[in-house]
C-alpha cells in the first residue's frame, strides 16, 4: 500500500540519519491493486531509468515482470528477462536489485545460488546473490548468505528481527549460517535443559536425533554452545537454564 510503503521508507531514512528525502532523486511506483501488462511495465521502467539516469533500481518482486508466456522454469525465458533488465543500467556504476522467492519445502543444504525458484539462470546471471534463510521462525532469527562473482568473499550474517529493525547477532553457529538450519543451537540447549551431560554424551544424543557428525558438533557447535548465557558446568557436566527463569522443565526434541 503506497502510504505504508512511504512510512517504511521514512523509518529507514531516520535510521540512516537522513532528515529530508529528495523525491527527485528517490522515486517509487506502487502497483498495489493495479495491473499493468509486464511488457508495458518494463518499457515504462526502462524509460524512467534511462531518462533520469537512476543509479539504483529495486524491483519487488521479479514475478510482476513475467509475461503471459513466461515460464519461470525455463532458462531461456529467464535469460531473456534478465538481459532486458540489464539494458536499463545507464552507467557503469548503476545496479539493479530484485527480490525473488524460493520453492516450497525445505531448502536446507542448498547452495545460495540454487535456492531461487525456477531456472538456474536466476542464480548464475546475477553479480551478487543474497539469500535469506529462516533459522528459527518463532525466534525471528534469519541468516543472510552472500555469493558474488566479482567481489571479495563476504561471510554470512545472522540477524534477529526486533520489530522492523534487523539486528546483527554473532550467536549463530557456522552450520546455521551456511543453510543447515535443521541443526541449531536451541535443539542442543533443549537437551542440556533436561539434565546434565558430558560433551561426549551430548554429542551422541545429538547424532542420534539429527545425524550430525562428531566433527560438525565439536567444530561448529560446541565452541559456541558452552559460551552461551545460561549454560553452566559442574564436575564436567553441562546444563542449561534459560536466563530470567527460576526453574526449567526441558523436553528433548
């Protein structure tokens, strides 16, 4: 909705320290409750971008540009669309950013460029692919994974949503950041909340429940787990009690 979008833009501007938005340099086109034929829409966007020499074009979402005969699973169709989008760039410093969805179902373990729904050209044509994965939906924890063809490698980030603000969180383990979200810290903490265990006992329990290898547990999880708030050790046995809770009843998951 246009009013809601403008409100979000102002919120982002405030966070960036921008007091006044220049509506000549920043424009938006809302298609809420409007249908524009994809070819006409592409022509209109291209005319605006090339005429006013915009440096950044954000398209949300890509499927709004699909024509009636566009097959998302066809590499040829996707390549034609992406090539046309590329022509909008008016100077070498310009960029196009578009959002796209993933298929239904578990995307665990897929490479960043293979998560996008449809033809593989979507993940391989772009200069940079930023993949958002749900690590813990209830806890509003997400990971951002970056794949770039032209720039130096950038490590994945863990984010926690606080209302409309995304806060970087260093508490994510490496497997969560790499898309293996079926293995998460909370599952191990739940085991520790149910009773005291040695690291070896915990590793065996986790392997029985998730199939996680011994090296993955000790290399990617255990260094982070034992340092987390609420984790304690007594005589070589570890347990977990959530912060600000007097008693804990734990169940294995």
